[in-house]
C-alpha cells in the first residue's frame, strides 16, 4: 500500500491535513463500527515555502449560510462564467474581475495543486504586533538577572514597530509607563484584589482621555493613546534600562514563607489593559513566573512553606483548597483574552510547581506557549525563549495571531468538534453535529496564537443514512478557512479544500482498511483520550482506550479462535496497538510520578504539536549507536540496552544519551583521546550531533540528559523502556482472567492458553497482550 | 543604679556648699535691697514640707496655711527655719541651672550645708511679716490714691518695702486675693458725685490691691446716669460725663502721686490671710493699685446691652454714661506689674502651691521638686478640700499641661534616668512613677505611694538609707527623687508589640493638582525641601537625624517615589486604587536623607516639571492619609505626615466631601454642624493613625471652601498641626509658609505617645482638651506630640482632700523620641488644698482659667448652639465672681463690683473669648476660618490663648528709638490709638502695623521710604529694609515678635481710615466689635448685673 502512504504524505505536505480514514465509510452506522472516528489533524499554517499568497480576496459562495470559498473542486462553467459550490451546490456568478477566465486561463484557486491557497486581505487597518511582558520579580537574583537579559535580548528581535509593554509583579503589580522621560513611572496595583476590566482601565487612566479621541477619529490611531504600550523603536533604550533596573520584589519574605506573588492579578491586569486598548488585535501576553501564585485571586498555594503545593494525591482527595477557585479565575481570564484575540504565554521556571495546572487554560485556550523549566538561568529557557522569535524564510516571525478557523463540510458530514489550542466561537450551522467530540457545537474556532506547527484535531461525524447510499465514486469535501493576522501585520486567509472518496464499508472494507492512517488515528485517539482525561478519572479513560482498541482489533484483526498465535492485523493497523500501549504508559494519561503541573505541561504540548511530534511523545524514539553499523532505531524495550551500545532516546520533552556499560568504561579509560581509537571518538560524537540536531529544531527545548550505565539520570531512559526482561512472565493470571470475562472470545482464548510463552508471540501480540494484562484496574 | 552614672549630665543635687554662697550672691545681687535669705539649706534638708518650718516662732508671720510643720523642724537650725520659706526659694533661684550642672555629682551631704550663708535675713523678712496680707478692707486703702491709674512711677518702689521682686519670689506665690480697688456704689449718691472730688474718692478707690471694686454704671439701673460723673478721677471734669477722650495723650490730671499716699503705713495684717504672703499686699497695692486702681466708671456710652446674648440689659435710653476705661482693670497693667515684680527672679518650684508668674513674664524656673509652669499650669494652686466648696466657687479645676514644652536655653531639659532592665520604679497599686513625693519608710526598705498610699517594697537594687529627716541619702543624686520633671528610659515592656521602636519617619505628601501647580506652591515647596531635609530633628548632639523620609504626590491618584540610594533616577509608582489604598513599595520609600540625597534632589527637581502641564483639578484626601499610615505600618515605625493640600477632596474616593458651607446656619441650632465633620470616615481613619503612631500635619492652601472642620479631624486627633494659607500666592505668602514649614519640620516631636495623669486620692482627671485621641477615659493617646501642643485636663473631686497633704498631680508621658528611643517623661506637681474659699480665690490664675474656658466653650460648639455656649460662659463667670463677692469680699453695697485680685481680668478676657470668631462670627469670617481657629485654640497653651484673645498692641514711636526693650503695650482699644503714631498689633497669628493718619513725615520716610502717608501701600506685607534706627528697630521688633510665636505672623500694614482698617479693628478687643461683641466696659457692666442677680 505504498500508494496510500505516499498519498497521505503528499496530502500532508500540501494541505497540512491527515485523516484517520482516507476512504470514508459511507453511512453513519458503518462509520461508528469503524471504532476510530473520522477525523483529521489539521496544521492550518503549515509552512509552504512554495506557496506565495495571492494578493486578492477569495470568491465566496453567495448562499448566506454557506459562503464557501471557490476551490479546485468546484464545477466551473467557463462559458457562462458560473461556478457551482461543491458544498451547497449553489450556482454563483464569477465576480467582474474574473471575466477573462477560461480553461487555460484559470485563477490559482481553481488549480488542483492549489487545494491550499492563501489570500492577503488588503482592506482594514493593519494592527501592529503587541508584546506585553508580565514579569515575576520574586525570583532569585541570578534567575532574575538571566531573565532580564533574555528579555532585553528579545527586544532586539522584535520588529521596530511592534508595541511592547511591561508589567512586573511580586507582592504588588506594577504596570510600567514607557513613554516618559527621566523618572520612571509605573502604576501599582494591590496584588490581592481582583479588578474588573473597567476598573483597571479607569485606574490606568485609559478611559477618559481615550474616549473622545476614539470617537473623533476612530480609525486613525486608535492605539497611540496608550502610554503602556509603545513602539519598540521609540522606547528601546528606555525599556532596556528599565529592565536592567528591575529589582527583586523588595517586600521582605520571612523565614518559612513563600514570597507573595500576585500572578492572578498581574494577568488580570494584562488582559484588562489589552482588552481596553487593543481589542481584536493580535497580541501576546508573555508571563514569566518563577513560582506559584500565593495571593489574591488565582492563588494556588498559601505563603506558608510548611503547606506544600497540591499534588495529584491532594486533588484526588479533594484537598486542593485553592484549585477550583484559581482555575476558575484563570479560565475567566483566558476566555476574555481569547475573545479579544490575545494569546497568553506562560514561561514557568522553578524547581517546584508553579501552578500550571490552574493556569494551563490561559495557554491552552488562547494558543499561547507553555514552557516549563527549572530556572530562567538555563539554556532550556533561554533558547526556547529565543526560538519564539525565530523567523521564517521570508524574515517573518513564525507566529500568527487572532485566527479563526472555519470548517465547511459537504452534506454527508457534520462537525463533531475540535481538540487543540482553540476556543469555540459558538457558530452553529447546518454542518454542526449534535454529538460533540472535543470542543464542539460550532463550526468556527478562535485560535489566538498559532505557529506553523500548531495542529488541531478535528472530528467529524458521518451522517449519511445507511439506506441512502452515495453513488459510487462520490466524494466528500471539507473546506478549512483560516483567517489570521500574519506576523507581517497583514490579514490573511488560508483556504484548504480536501475531498475523499466514499466507500461502502460492507462491500469495500478492504479499501477502507487500506486507507487507514494509523499514525493519525493514534494521535487523534490520543487527543480524545487526553481531552477526556482532563475531566474524567484516569482509570476511566484507560478503560475507554482499551475498549476502543479491543473493538478495533475485533473489527480489523484476523485470527482463529482459540489460537492467539493466529492473530494478525494488516499492515495499516500493525503499529496502532503499540501506540496505544505506549499511550497508556505516557504521562499524558498516567499521573503517577508526575506533578499536576507536569501533567498539564505535557498535555498542553500534546494537544498542539503536529503528528510527528505527537507520535514521538506517545512512543519515544530510541536509536542505537554501535561499531556494527550506522545508527538504527531499536525497540523501546529493555532488551535494547546493551553494554556496547550508545542509546539516544527522544521523548520530545527529553533527549537522553545513554552509554552502555562497556562504552562508559572505555570513555572513562580515555580511549577517545587516543589517536588509534579515533573511531571510538566518532562513535561518542555521533549521538551528540544527532541530539544537537533535534535540539535545534524542537520547540520547546527538550531537557538534554547525557548519562551512562549506572548514572542516576539513567532513570529517564529506564522509565520509558518496556520492561520486558524483568517481569514478562510474572503477570498474575487472575487479573487476566478477571479481565477476560469482558473480553472478546478471541482474547479469552489467548489469555487462557496454558504454556504460553512470550517469545512466541509476535510483536504486535506482545503489545496487545501487555496492554491487556497491564490494565490491572479494569 | 546610680542615676548619675547612667546619665552623665545629671546635676548633682545636694551639692557642695561652697557653691552656695555664690548662688546666694548671684541671686540677690541683682536685686535691689537684696536681703535675700541665703538659707538654702532649709530647702535641701527638707523635703517639700520642710519649708513649713517657716512657722518658726521667731518670725512674726502667721503660719502658712499650707500645712503642719513636719517633725523635722525641730532639728533644723532656727535660722534656717525662719527663712525656710524664702530661703528655699532664694537658694535655688540663685544658681542658674547651668551652674548646677557643672557641679560634681559628689555626694556632699547637704546636712551640713544649711546655715552657712544665713545672714541677717530676719530683718528683711520681718517687715513683711506684719504686712497686711489681707485683702479688701477698704479702710486700709483709704490712704491710697487709687486713681493714679496713669501713674508712671512704679508705686511699688515707693512703698518702701523690700524690693518687690525679691518679695515675690520669696513668697513664691502671688497675692491673689487682692481686693481690687473697690468702687463703692453706695458711696455714690447719684448726683452728688458728679462733682467728684478727689478727696472723696480715696475711700472708694481705696480698694486694696486685693480686690478691685468699682461700680459699673449698669448696676445702678436707673441710677446709672447719675453715677457716671462722680467717679471720674479727673477732678477737673467732674461735670462732663460726655465723651471724654481717654487718649493717652491727654494729660491725666487726676493722677495723684501714689507714692505719697501709699507711704502711709499699711494697714494691719488682715486677719484672714495667712502669713504666707506677707508683704504681698503691699506689693500689690503698690504695683497695681496705682497703676490701674479701680477706677470708677467713666462715661463711656453704655449701650452694650444687646450684645449679651440673652440679656439685653436694661433698656437704657438714657444718655450714655461712660465708665472710664482707665478705671477698669487693665490687662496691660497687670502684665506689666507682674513682669516688673517677678520677671527678674527665678521661680523656684520647691514650695507646694505657689502661683507662678504670668505667662507674659519672662522668668527662669528652678526645678526643686515640682514641674515648671512651662510644663504645667493650673487654674488654681489651692484646691478646695471638698467638692461642695468647688461647686460653690464654680472655679474650674484644671491643669494645662505641655509635656514637651520647649525651655529657654538657660534651663536644662529634663534628665534622663535609666533604671535598667527592671524599668522605672512604680507603685504597685496605682502604677504611679517614683517621684519626690513618695515617702520612704522603714529605714528605706519600703515606700508609701503619695497617690494611693499603698506601701511598696523598695527593690534591693534601689535601696538606700534614709537620713535623719527620713529622706533618702541619695535623694539629690536622683532626679526622680528631687525634681519635678524628669525622664525614664522605657524598657521593652513599654513598647508596642514588645519591640523597641525603629526611628520614626517623615513623609511629605504633596498635592500636585492644577491649583497647587499654578500657585507655584509645588515648585516652592520642592525647592525648600531640598535644604530643609538637612534640618530634621535630631536627638541631643547626634550627628545626623535618625529620621527617614519619604515622598508622595497626589491629585486624584497617588504617586509614590522610590528614592533608594542605589537608583540613578527616582521611580514613580502610581496607585490609582484610592478606594482601597495600599503602599506599593517598602524598600526605597523611606530613606535616609544623606544616603539618598542625589536621588531625592533629582526627584524634587523633577516633581514640578512632571506635573507642570497637569489639568487635574480633583483631589483625594483620606486615601492620602491612609497611604501614609500604611507606609508607616509597613515600615513598622511611627512618624509624621506632612500634607500639602489645596482643595476640597471631591474625587471619587473614601472621604470624599461636598461643599456644605452654608452661612445661613449661623446663629441657628444647626450651626454646630458647621464644626462637625461631614463624615465619620475621618474619625475612623484617625483612630487607625493613632494606633500606628502616625501624626498628621496639614498645610492647607485653599482658594475657597475646603471644609476645614472635616479635614482637620485627623490632624486634630493625631496630635498634628494645621496651617492654613488662604489664597496662597508665592509672592505674598512664601515667607510665612516657609517659615512655618521649617519650624514644623524641625521641631522636636515625640511619637506614638500615651499620656496619663494620675492624682492623689480625692481628685481625679475627668476631662481632657487638646489634639489627641482617647480610646478610654484615662489615657490620652497622641500619635505625635510636639513642644507646642498642650493638653488641658480638668479635675473633679471624688473625695475629700486633706489640707495637710495637699493634692498631687503626676503626668506621665510615654513616647518615642525622634531618635526612636522609648521614654517616659514625668511631671509632678503638688498643690495646696484649702478649706477657705478665700484661699482658692487668692491662688487662681486667670490666664489658665481662660485657656480652660475657651477650650471648653470651643468644644461646646460642636454640640450646642453657639448662643447657649456663650450664655454658659457668662453664667459661670458670674457665678465665680458672685461666690467671691459673697464669701470673701467684705460686705459692701450690692452695687459694688468687687473682683478677686487675681481674677480681676476675668471679665475682660472672657469677653474676648465670647466675641472671638468662633463664638460670634463677623460677616467676613468664613466657616473654614472658624473651624481653623477652633482647632488651633484646642491645643494652645496659656501664653498663646492669652495673646490670642487679648492681642498685644505696641506703640512704636512712643519710646525713644534708642531703647532696646519692647515698648510697653497699650490696651487694645481704638481710643488708645493716636493718629500721630504707629502701632504693632499681634495675637500670635496676625501681625498688623497700624499707621496713624497724621504720623510724622519723617517717620513715614524712615519706615516706608515714601514721602507721605498717602503713598504708603495699604496691605503691604514687607517693610523695606532701610538703614535708619527707626526702621531697624521696627523690623527688629517684628522679628522678635515672630520669634516668640510658634507660627509665623504675616505682617499687614494698615493705614488709618483705610479699608483694611476694619480688619485691624477686629482685634481691638476692648471695643465693641462689628459682629456685635460687647465692649469691655459694657461687658463689665453686664457682668456686674449678672452677679447682682445671683447675689440677690
């Protein structure tokens, strides 16, 4: 099925879309039997160097409820200058500018290779980019120093006309006025008091002077009025000095106390400030915090050090006093920011938790970044932060703002929901399903901040009834319309229109099966699982995942009854159980050994990275380096740990280089420095180079761990590998039997079989078996 | 534990005798005919009671009424005994305090000291002995020509008694019970007297010094008219009852040389008066008898009736009669006499119940066991033993206490005693502090509390043997055993939160709204602050002040400044959340001036620039105070806020005010609301401030109504000061403002203070007046207390007092010094007790009385209509005088007004209080002015109330230019002004230079540098600096007047017949005022009528 693989890859490259099924079951009933829903991973702004944006506006279907955009799938009558919408079949006249079109003179949007096309909107004001730094000053001296340097550095990376603002907070919240000369001026707010947007604007003096001005000249310079957000070119020096003079929060912190940190109010003020001055303009609120919020609204933990910050254990016991209230506060802020198109980044660097659990929605709902590190004085933070301002081949930031994503489907399909860094815009329509998967009930979402890798999972429902067959060769179509503010301040619209064949599942199951994209499916299912995990108990989610897997195997596996060895899955499904196996063990679903903050952090990234990265997260990659040949990927299994190998593991969040026992001894003996063992030196160097390559490309910077056999950091590797060698035969049969009662007949046979040995199972079976037996709590 | 060790400068008491002679001489040297008894020793030996030895038989004087002689007397040498009374005073007076300090602290026993210097005092004393101490026997006076009111010659000398001054000091108390020249009404047959013959007068006027009596025309009712004439001293004009211009210029024909008449031997000693004041009588006679002996009425028109609230006075259609203003008691003369009599000699506080010299007199004080009158003054130094008596007399028993009063450089400030970790020694029961009145018993192992009689053990480390008189051997080594005023170092138990306080802080909070900027205030202030910050108060000889400073500016929002020394530029932090004020920074807000000088200077340079273009007119007020208070709280220190504020705080914030000024309310029952704060928010705020030790000084620069009554609440309750500069303009008011500011910033302040007044059994402090807050009935809480602030305390009986033991007061003030040291300042005062009303009336002090009554009345206006308050004052005054008349004065005709000698000014002063702006506002007085004055008076001391209510009017060209002394004042009446003269008038707040219309051209030229009267600019506030004697002298005088007052007085030049003159005339308090206040004469008549009504 190389063709399907190619097809999938091609489509991904062109459109940034990967469907779980590339041939669609043609009725609702069949679709549900497929277990894995019809869904896709969409990377709306996937980098397309080969796709220059067109400088005109799209042509819309004239039906008010449709407004689909002219695309290569439309039928065009060149003579009559008419085109038929492929979603609602409305016939539309071409606009006057298109009078010259013909079969040979087609506009770009009608060419098949432009199934994805980008338009630049010329009208409307161009709003500058806005960066509002919200900086915690309750940091250790060297941390603060490092942070200050990073911030100063970032100023040089910003476009000169970008507006910047600075809010610092500790016990109080200070909004710095950047325009004034001489004396530095700031507005100070109490860190314990929540203020409404109106109050904040009143207190900052934004309302009275701004009102008459805006009424008089609403269009001209609506933003210049704000003293707190100034073009970087104007106040570059000032701000650099100001940052340089930033002091640690001067309020004394007594022994046994945490510093009072008003993160909640600081964010609230940041949101309120932007809300009042630049609504519906792309803006980034960048929160840098070095610890948990300890006072005011949004406080996560009290200032008594003897009371530790909440753990999963506390949350399960309902012992996390502040969690609900804080979460509510941040959710409210996130929603307000999202409404205004502002995104919130969180850079949390501390050894302990910083309250990401409560604050996660700020980043999750607005498409902001979330970065977690140990200290601002680490390359992890510094490089990650720098990478935010990286530029594409055109010299533009790899970020976009205030996007709305609209999805249109042909009538056999409805939209069930989306999972990703977005919020619902609550636009109901004929193509919106009543069954929700993820954030549903709408055909439009807002994505306040997105970059070329931001990826959403979009779930559909086939609504065609079984008794209303689709004619052979029929195609379903989906159009994704993403309007956004490009980092060059242009407004742009990217339109992707895709179509897939319908197939009758009863007669053409093989087709459908062959068109299964197990990678996409795994990620999509994982997103669903993680999404559920946010609101449901962990075991329930695992049970649900297991059930889905079993059903899938039942549906698509081939086996003889009573014979586990006969179990086979076709190639297009072969990896799927393995992904599920690792997913179950992943920190996205397992909270054991992770703090709530870490879980939030992992889930945050899982919900926005593209397919490749997501897969790495689900199943870390393990490369083995040896003298025996070029580096090769090996099984993520304890059996891969060998004395004469160097392993390189990439879990997305960590990169681990592990030297086998012998290698470590050699290195200790210093062979690498001897000219006659130069090959050993190269061997040592190879994984380092590869790791460097990964580090360069990844956002956020992974934690880089260089360890060896017996090193304490080796635990990062050991915790990930499948512990096959340690307890493969020791599974308690009772559990299996208990589970088996609910299993399919086939599975029951498998598990009851006596004398069964691990070695004789195929890899897939092992995965499956392990998966089943590992779920002790079902 | 030796006090001296811990406090090096402590003066050794009981020191070397060698010194004594020196003292002795010095003390008397200067005094004419000084025969002062050198017997210091008496004083030393004997504790307070010691002086009673004066009873010594050898002396012809009667025993002092004040108490039984202590047992010790027997042992004291006779001579000493004889002089005890004087001696004590003398001895101690002699040495200047500095001398004392130099003495070694060695323990020379005083026992030996006694006698050495004793000289032939007896002779001197004796003359006094026999002197008639008693009062008002008219017969006695027969010889005296009282009419010599104008007599320039000091009659006292003529009397041939010992030098008056020495006498005064010797007796320690001043003759109080004088009967003022009595005016026998009865004597005046209506008509016959018209032709008053001088000869006839004597008997009438003969009023002995002790009581002045005269007949006010009113008393006679219908007869009045007839009386007018007769009493005129001017024999010449018997007839013309008509307008007799009593200008000074007019020759006083009636003056009889008093000397001649007075030379007559004084009458026999009056039976009633004890010998305590031997010689007094005479002296008094001498001094004021002639001076302003009781003058009968002069025909000043007597229409005044309507002015007295309820009593319109009898209808007097009759031709106005004039009561001669010269005949009625003159404040000027009393002041002058006291100055002459008592100014030259130190006032020694060793004797119980001495009446100190008047506040207007310059005198030195020697602390010998009682607090200096600079700290405490009482309405009466002789308290009735029973409450019945007190009720009968109606004389309020009050003490005006100024715990941190500034002392002249010649007097040493209180010594600091450190009792180590155990803290000050106190009575276990009543918690009174160790003081000279505590009695040590059982060989010194125990002491009996003089306040509650509880017997306490003496802690071992404090033990000391007693000498043969029962006094501790180390009494004179220990300030707390020998002085009236001293300080204890407080231990940590006396500190808030059981933590020693940190040094206090000053926060300058500057209004930068449009008004403040436009008037130039902000620029001026910032400029001044730059240098002023170098002059923050410091403790003792400390090199630099421990006080930290902070800065806030504000309009509708507050701007805090970070002026941390490490910053290159100050940082401004704006707090707009005025509804919920907080302090945005801690580190860097309150800084040491020297460390952060560069940043502060930069800030002060920038503030005027930053707000130069402000359009903000609205201000907040309560949040500003709140912010300052929070800042101090955050810094955990006490401190002071200096607020510079311009307008009514109308911005939306707590404490927002509205303009509620309504002149229609005046003279209605609702008038009191004008004095009450608009909202209770400020009281609550003040309470928090007090709890934090945050004192608020307010400088107001209003252009219109700002509701002073409300804005002053916090300063008032936190012991702060308020300064008001209406319509501030830099050109005109800068000097005044800057001078006030400098003084206010530099003055020594105690912070976070609590004052408690303890009394011996029998009386108790029941009421307190002043700028402070009280959360219970006994503790006066003062967030800040400076040397100008006074607390008036009223006492009531709760039991019988004992004549022997007298009454004791102990005022303890716990405060934090400006270096952050916690201290206790103790003032002790012993008073006499009497069973005879006459003793009470003889030992009163009218100035203090007026201070109390004014404060009482000014508080009354908060709750009662002004008219009720005025009536109550009049009634009380009448009752006091009637009681005297009834119980102490010798029988005389009911028509005669007889005033106790030491209360003879009560009517005139009271009248001034009654017609003050608060109680009787004129049309031009704003509501704010009244509220302002009301709150000012509340914390005034006696000297301030004295001059405030009865301004000083100094003629400038009368005395020779060469004379360096202040010209003698004249009475505050238009009649006293001559149009050829120039006068200065001051009342502690205002200073006028009045120029008569026909003043010599040369004078005009040399003062104003213009050629004629008409060219003088009216309202001029600065005299040109000219190099001629007159100009120098006048300017020098103006400067010296200003130096005497706690607030800078802006000079206003007023020309006669000019518009501004109305303003000036307002201060001529003896005249009828435009607002309806009575003239002195009228009031006196009215008072007389009231008294008569009471008597009948």
